[in-house]
């Protein structure tokens, strides 16, 4: 009998699974406007971030003649990045790597403390989607009006409003694409060239690319990006624990939910009046009362919506709130009589904070100790060495000196590790223990250098040596290891 029941249950489950489609047609989400503390915070963050993004390329910074006057510029043609008075060269790409590592550890720490605060407030997808939805409400109305209009047949008025909305979206998207390009070229002159049709094909291509992606992702895809395209929701759960602050519904207090009429008592029921306002304002269309879900971005709009409802029905605020799972479990067991304190200092946050401090210290140390000149040396491999007519042994090298300063410098090049060695530079015409090399401002000087050793002092096989440069004016020094190859004996 038991086996037959189990078989029937298995058949029933199999039929249910077979009935589920592999792909489900998207159900359009119509988020409702809501006012409140968290909505004001989101507006403030949106204005701050978009202001930074759009305005930074227009900040001017005087660096003197023959240097760009844009404060932040990723100069691909000049192969360097300008950040106010700091110049990052391709050889210093490790600074970019350091910034990315810092950003990653900072995100890990913020997530372990405050859940998906990045997704709900500062993610570019969230910021631009908020902006696009604000334009949509401005033109087409709020949730109910938009739903009603979409159900109506096409008319002149409907077509006009839809056209105006998409035109506004395209303008915002084009400004977004243009602003991105302006970080790589001079903003004022490039803007004029774009409207005159004089900009390069690359500029138009990248403006078009970012215009299209902004328009599609913020205007059409919206919550689909957060639910299906973004990988962050899939692994951010590994950084959360019971002490992470997240947006939660206090089920112990809200259930049993149901409609409530004025004058009715609250005995035998929960505080949730099932108004569904928390669902209506959610940008991903979920019900926070169903518990933690991958679609929840932690935007806190449901907190504002529920706060309004609680105020209307005269119940305490905080039915939906920022809280920890540990505190919710204690409240559920004690019906709100006890609370579990939030513990921001715990092993995972200490680990993330420690890594953040270590990487920050390394980054700052490397930045402070960065030199104004760099030296690279590459030895010719064919031939390994040349025996001169008098028996001396010579190796050839390509020496590159990077002068990071805005004025010309003369560097003294020397070699150590080879007694009696002399240096010769192609074009200099002289040889000696040192060679003086002039390098123009903000350039890489490339020199053909010969190192010659008398036959009596020539090493057998390979010997490590070191090249060095020094600038008498600025006391700048740099070194680079190399090898000298002599005949085997």
C-alpha cells in the first residue's frame, strides 16, 4: 500500500514538472510611484551619481602647454590616463588593477553588512532605470493610468504619448553614450564635431553602441537584467549571513493578513491589511512577504509603501523594514518581546575589512613611491655576442627611458656587475663608463646601447648585470636587471 502511494505521488510530481514551461513570457511590471524616506535617498543618490557621470568630463584642469586641459581623460592616442595632476602610464596599469580589487573588496564588505545595497541604490542599471521610469510616469502617468492606456487600442493620443516617451528615452540614452565617449576624448571639441558630422567613425560607433544599450536595458529590459542577465545576485548570497541587514517582512507580526475596515479590532489577526502596495511599488514586481528572493534588489521602496499604509491604519511602522534574519527569528519566537542585537563585527566582515586595508596600504605605498622615470632594457638575442677585431666582447641592448615629467631631463646611464665594461650609444659617437641620454617631456626615449668588455675580463657564459639611470637635477633613480653573454670556455 505504501509503495502504491509513493508511486502515485511520483507520477503526480512528474506530471506537474512536465506541465511547467521551460520559458515563460515576460509579465510587464508597472511600478507605482511612492514617496518616503528611502525614495528621497534614492533620488539623492541618483542625482549625485548622474551628476558626476555627466559633468566630470567637462571639468577643466590647466597642466601647461602641450597638455590636455581636461581634468579626467583616458588618452588612448597618448597611451596614458590623466587624473588632475596625476598621470597613469601603461606601465602602471597595476594601479587600475588595484582600484578594481579595492572596489571588489569594498562591495563584498558592503554586501555582508547591508545586503544588496549596491543593487538597490548605486548600480548603473538601477540608476538609469529609475530615471527612465520617472520620464515614463511624467508622460504616461502613474501605474493605473499606464496599465489602462496599454489595454486601450492605438489612438492618436496614445501614439503621441508613446512617441514622446521613447524620444525622451533616446535623448537620455544618447547623452549617456556621449558622456562615456567624452572620458576618452576632449569633451567640448568632440561635442561640436559630433553635431557637425566631423567626428571620427569610432566616436559615432561608440556613442551609438552606448545609446542602444542604455535605451534597451533601462527602457525595455529593466528587471530582466537584474533577474536573468546580471551574475551578481547568483553569488552575492555567499557574502550574506544571519547578521546582514536586508529588507524583510516581519511575518510574525503581519500574519494572519487580511482586509481591515475602520472600527474593526486587531485581535486574532496580523498588521498586514493585504493592500498589495508593497508589490505595486516594487521595480521587479515581487512580493516581499514571500521571503527572500533573487529578484529583490533591496531598493527599500516597499518599506516606504508599507510605512504609508501603517500610518493610515494606525499601526506601528516597520512591518517591512531593514533587519537581520537573526533578529527576525528571535522576534518570531518571542512575538516581538526580545531582540537580537546587530553584530557588524564578525569573521567575514573582519576578513573583508582586513583585505580592504591591506590592499589599500599596498596601493597607497606603491603610489607614494612611484618614480618620475622608468627604465626597461631588452638584450639582442641574435647574435648573443659579437667578438670585435681586438678580441673584446660586445652585447647590444635596446634601452627605453620613460620621462613622466613635463620638462626635458638628461639621465646618466651606467651598468654594474661587469668590471672594465664601457657603454656606447648609437649616435653619441663616444664610449665610456657612463652615457648621458636626453629624454623629451612625457615621452619614452629609445636608445641603442652597446656594452663592451675587454677579452681578458669577459665572462664565460651568462653573467647577471644591472643597468641604472640617475637624474642629477631631481635625484631620480631607476634600475633594470639584464644579462651579459660571453663565449663559453
